[in-house]
């Protein structure tokens, strides 16, 4: 986030712990409602609509629903979209203007070097700084060892991402050859994990 104010925040237990331990950025708890309330409203609307459609009783409406559902599930993208809506995995959070497209989105359970998976690395309840081979300088997380873990993604990628404990991307950037990697990483860490 370029404004210094997080556009999205970690799950409430993580932000509460960060606040109690004294390393959360000022005002972090105050941003929880602004992020989560619209998502909660979206979840309630979606689940309410699914219940109304699923519990519709008149025979003609049931027949129409079944025809529409059968046609919709034959579209190549429909099963993925429906699964994301039903599971809640397609939920994303607003990202600040100019942010990397991954910011605010749920990260996939990517393979990491050493045979681990990304979701395994998040089980600690800490932030995870993940990137392709050689993209994370060893000194990038100095001073944040108690709050941030690092991991190397096993697939080729030029992206470095700071992943929240709830598996959403807090910050991401493309890293090209010869580019300054430490400055943007340290700025993201300061914004999301305190100073």
C-alpha cells in the first residue's frame, strides 16, 4: 500500500495479537470493519440467493431452475465460478490504486521448495514473504523474524508477495533483474508488520 494505510488486513486474531504485542501499525484494528463488512454483506447476499433458488417450490419455477442450472454448468468457466462463489474462495479485497493485480486476492496453495506447500507455511499464523528463486534478499526481513516467515516458490515467477496469515496477498511486486528489491519489501513490511 502506497498510502501507508493498509487496504486489507489480516484476520481479527492476528491483528488483535499484533496490537497487543505492540507492533501493529497505528489504527490497524480500526480498519477491520471497513474491509470485512462489505465482504460479509456479499456472503450473506450470495448465500441468501442460493437458498431462495434452492428452496423454490412451484413446479414450473423448479423446472426452469433445473434447465438454467444444467445449461450454466456446461459452460467451461461455470464450475470454477460456482465453486468459488459457494466456497467463498473467490472473495477478494479492494487494493489501492496502482497495486499489483494479486493484492487483495487469495493466494493459491503453491508448491514451495523443500517439498512444502504454501498453506503449510501459513500455519504459523505469521505473515509469509514468498517469491521466486533468488528474489528475496536474505536481509529483507531483518528485524521481522518474530512476525514474518520467508519461502521460495518452487515454480518460476518474478513476483514477490507478502501474504497475510489468512492466505490473502497484502502486497506484491514484480522483481526484474537488477531492480531494488529491499526497499519495496521493507516498505511493505513496515506498513503491514509495524516497525
